[in-house]
C-alpha cells in the first residue's frame, strides 16, 4: 500500500465507530480473487481511479485483480449491484434509496461528488418554457436515476404527476439523441450528455434546481462489506487518493475525461467547472438530509408507497462509520 493510502486507510479504520462487523485484516485465504467496481462518466473520480490504475497497484501484492464495469446510469449500477456482478457501484443518493426500498441489499459508504448533473432539457426552438408546459408532452427519462426523480419532483411542484406527461423510457444517451432528433419534447438530462446537447446543439435547460440533485454516492453490496470490511476500507482509501488527485490537478482530470469520453473540451469543461464539486468525501448529515427530502417528495408523489418508513430506510442505507474524521 502506498504511504498515502496507508495513512488514509488508517484514518478510515481508526476514526471509525464500532461497526456491526469486525474490521480486521482479512485472512489471505478468505480474500476475493478480484473486486468488481464500476466507472461512469457521471463519476469523474472513477475515471481518475481507473486511468491511473490506483486500485490495481494497491491490490496487486495481495493477488487481487480489479474488474471494471461501465455504468451508463444509476439504474444500471444498481442492477449490477443487485445481481452481484459488481461489488462497488456509483449512483445518485436518491436512486440508491429507491433501490434499497425495493430490496436491493446495498450500503452507501462514500461521496464522490456534489453535482448539478441533471435538469430538464428541451430544444432551442421548443415551445416548452416551464414544467407546466410538459402536460401531455413526450419526455425522455431513465427510470431509477436522479434525472427521473428530479423530473417527478419538478412535476409535483408544478401540480402535475407522471400521468400528466408521456414518459419515453430510454437510457440517458438515447434520451439526448431523441430530444435532438425531435422524437420527444423534453428530456430529463444527465451530464456529460446534457452539456454536450447544450454546447453542440443549443439545447436549453429550462428547469434547473441544483439542490434537488442528490449527491454522487459510492455503494457497496452489504454481503461484500460484511465479509471484507478491511478491504472495503482500503478501496475507500484509494478512492480518496483519486479524489484528491482530481482536485489537485483539474487539467489532468479534464484530459482524462476527454480521453475516455471522446467529448470536446468545451463540453467537459461545462460539466467539470460549472456543475461538479469534488470537495466532499465523507457521507453524513448533508447527504442524509438530501436523500430523505427526495424520498419524502417521492412518497408524496405516489412513487414510494405510504407504508414505507423513508427515514428508517435512509438510516439503513447510509453507513457513515467507515468515513475518516475531518473529511
């Protein structure tokens, strides 16, 4: 382990509260042969982590391989986690909550960004100017993601529900394409595709509400955390290295992002400079409050059943006892 990741891991373990599982170095015979972790263009830290091979370097001496899987949205990351095909997955906090309510056995353990990664988008020549104008309109959306939840909350604030619009269920990149082609009237967008639509096609973000974007959260399968708590702490320590490198070298982050996504620099700069904050890592009260607010709004909108104890589910979702003090 590098000196930095050793210190970070020590902080994670020493600063932790008493966990409901033993945090001790795993016996080599019990260690997994590989960890499976996602990368996503909505998670810039994951791109640095993957590009620099930080996890591979950290785990090589233990003979643990790293398998990377791309997530195209929170819904895909959550599907992979639920199926056991990845151990760590990047999502929005609100999407993780809905998945937890639906029985997905996950814990949210780390913050990789505070983003404004979603807004409601239309074409520059569109008659849609407000959320109220969406009544009866076709709206592209990816269910189970922060953009979907953002759309539901926006409709609720305007006195509407999903029954008042015509949802067109598409994965995020296809939603952008459908909007630009004129197949839909609006799109619940996600960066970097949303930034690309703005820069290259003149798309308009007609409804923005940064505080309704829930945090970028790293989740782990509960079973993996229970079986390998020390390994989870090491992964978080290396994640923290990647986040700090991204903060210290924004130009390097931009170059990595451009190389991975093949997007123009203007698009990447819009996402990274205008709508992505990487200064947080510890999961705690701010994330809990944001996710709870989203959950209560979804319950009011009828997306979450009235019988669900949203606060209790948020408490069950967030595992903040692996976080290093002071982050």
